[in-house]
């Protein structure tokens, strides 16, 4: 398993946790804290 593949898998899992249309822009972290 190379690092690039593991990073892609981790990002995919993150998107699933946050919702498929999750926005990773500047407001994303602030939005996450409002949970």
C-alpha cells in the first residue's frame, strides 16, 4: 500500500463521514465545530 493510495482512501472516508457534498473550503472547519 503506497502513501498516495492511503491518502485517497482517507479522504474518501472523510467525505462519507461529512456527507458526499462536504465543502473543504475555509468555512469547513468552522462548520464542523457547530455540530
